[in-house]
């Protein structure tokens, strides 16, 4: 039986990705939606990208681009390595590519370039790395960087009165556009929670794999989810992201 599974921010943790595939018993019949931030943090960023390239040849996959992926794409394309990126995991990503040939680097760049900013399925469910600010949805977004960086969508959902009904005039218009919204980008650890979190109609799947948390994968229909071990246990000799 086929499922649609959504995967949170990986941040170079290939061992965690392997674990959640095993624990969720992922098969070639499953559709996989990745919410971005494949790189930066733990030591296996390039290995993850190579794995995903090969995976997509035999399985239906949708790859959303995150802010860290945009940084890495810029480095692969132009050699740009701003300090803010290096400080936030870029150094480990560059190190992971030290033995790659020019052809391999080109193939990886093409993979980053084909990633989507967002995806809407046939049930009007939105999948996006961070969020959007336009009241008319991401397709009307004025600032495209919000796809990768926005936190206001999630902050709005977190701050909402739990008793507020969808038919209320006070219900945030951005949230009414979609049946459900799946995001990453802002670790649930910030709320003191180690599992995927639902606020309003938003599901946050980033459970802090870049830091002290685990990597998560969720069935979008049943909301059953599986998690890896905490990443520091999988990479005991590494520090992960700086912050």
C-alpha cells in the first residue's frame, strides 16, 4: 500500500536518514516529500545529496529547497561562502565535498537547481520549507526569500487562540488558503517539544536534527511518525550546527 511521507530538515545527518527509512519501512511505492535543509551541520551533507539523486531515479520524490540549500547552491555555482553560512554549518558541507570531481559537483548543482520552492498536492496541502507572507499564498509572494526564511507563518499559528474557529473573521487569512501546511525550518525544540508539532492547520516536521534533536518522517494521512536517534548519539565526535 502506497503512502505519502514527509521528511523534516536533515542537516547532513545521513545516518539519521537511514534510520528513519528503516523504522518507517519505506518502500519504492511510497511518495517522499522532503522539506529542505539537506545540508549543513553534520558531516555527511554531500553523501545525502548523492543518495537523494540516486533515490529519485527509482522513487517518486519531491524536493523542497531550504535556506541552507540555497547557500550551498550559491557556493557550488559561484564559489560564494559568506561567513554567516560557514558559521551555520557551511564548513562541514564544504569539507564533505573535498574529494568530489568537477563533474560530480556539477551534478549536485543541477540537483539543487531543480528543487521546488513549494509544492501543493491534489488535496490542497502545501509543503514549504519556511513560509510566506502574502495573504494570497506563496504564488503571490513578493519576497521569494520568504520560501526559505519566513518564520511569521509558524509564529502566527503558535500564538493563535486554540478556540479560534476557521469561520471567524479573526482567523489568519494565510492559513485558510490550504487544508494543511507542512513546514520545517524552525525546530520544535524551541517549544520544548521533540516530536512533530501541530498548530492550527500547520504541521512542523523540523524536530531539531541540526542540534540535539532527532530526524522525523511522517505519514501525511495518518499522522503516524517515526524518528531517528538524537543526532549527537549518531555523530558522537561532532558538534553539528553552531546554533
